[in-house]
C-alpha cells in the first residue's frame, strides 16, 4: 500500500521525509494513518484469476 509521509521518520537503514511516497504493509499504513504519520495514497489492487 502506498502512503505519503506527513512527518519525517528515520531508522538505522532508511530515512523518509515529509511528502515522500513509500510502499508499506496495509497494517502499517492503517496504523500510521490513525496516528497522523502518513496518508494513504493508493491501495494495492489484488490480481484476479484472469489477469496476467
């Protein structure tokens, strides 16, 4: 799930600045949205059986 960062966040291996669009797990995206850390930009679309 793609999210747009509303605050800066850094870890040992990564830095995300305000406005960055990153891909995270759905559970993380929902938690960050609830806490005001990020806003959801795009949900991953599940493939249908007939899609390639």
